[in-house]
C-alpha cells in the first residue's frame, strides 16, 4: 500500500507526510475536510477530496477489487464486468 498505492486519495495522504530525509520543506496539502465518520458523504467517502473523482464516485460505494497483488475500493479500478453490470442496472 505504501510503495505503490492504487487509490488516488491514498497517494495524496502518503504525499502529505513530511520526509526530512528528502530535504523537501513543503508539505503537500489536501484541499477540503476529511470525511465525517458520523455523516459520511454518499458514494465513495473520499470523493469530495479525491483528484480523480468521477460522477459514479458521488453515488456508488466502490467494491473491493483485486489489483495486482493488492486490493483497492476505487471506481478507477473497476473491472469490465462491473461496468457491464452497472450499465444494465
């Protein structure tokens, strides 16, 4: 997850961690507020802050999908089969 994160929001979180060894003095800021645990946004909880959010992210909770040796819950990694099922729903 840390070496090659698949979810764009996870990439943002990792990029926002200061790394003194790199000499980088600027911390990357993620716009907006973290998702509320009490009043979750509809669809993917991270869509309000995710740079890769699509329309489907606002309405559908992504399912956990295998990607390489890992798994991710992100519409960017939906399988063609999931897209066909969604188109017929």
